């Protein structure tokens, strides 16, 4: 019962997140395919359901290390850009800059965020995980 209620909570949060970002209407607007909105919605649901089944099963791709490197880099770039877009939508950086009166230092703040994220990821994958 606890697992089911947690799943419902997470699913509701994910749906609210996608709705807040207006992913489907933006994709339809950018690609000029407003008549395909249902297809976008079904694709998102199918992707989330498939990812859940794959996560909880013993599914394995058995790909080489050389192929996994560009896949990992591509996924890292995607999630980094996605996090940046979320921060932009929620106005985290402008609110931070206004609150701390750091409007003119905004480029340094963004650079520090990027360098901190890269440094933390490199430390984790190259040093921490090998111990």
C-alpha cells in the first residue's frame, strides 16, 4: 500500500511537472503539428511505462564501453540542459541574482554553477567510485 501510494504521488508530480513546463503544447507549436497532440501524449505515456518496466526488470543492452561513452555524454548534456531549462522556467537564477544584488555578476554565477557540476561529476566518476 505504501509503495502504491508513493508511485501515485511520484506519477502525479511527474505529470504536474510536464504540465507546468508545457512540454506537449510547445512541441506541437515548434514543430507545427498541433493536430498530433494526442500522439505526443501517448508517446510520453508509453515512454514512461516502458522505462518503468525496464528499470524493474533485468534488461541489459550489453554494449561496449566505447559505445557507452558517447551515449553517456549525450545523456549528460541532455540532463544538464534540461536542468538549466527548468531553472530558467522557475526563474531560480534571476531571483537569486536580484535577492543578492548580483545582477552584473550573473555570468560568473552561471559559470560557477557549471564548473561546480562538472567538478562534482568528475570527482564522483573518476575518484569516488574507484575507491
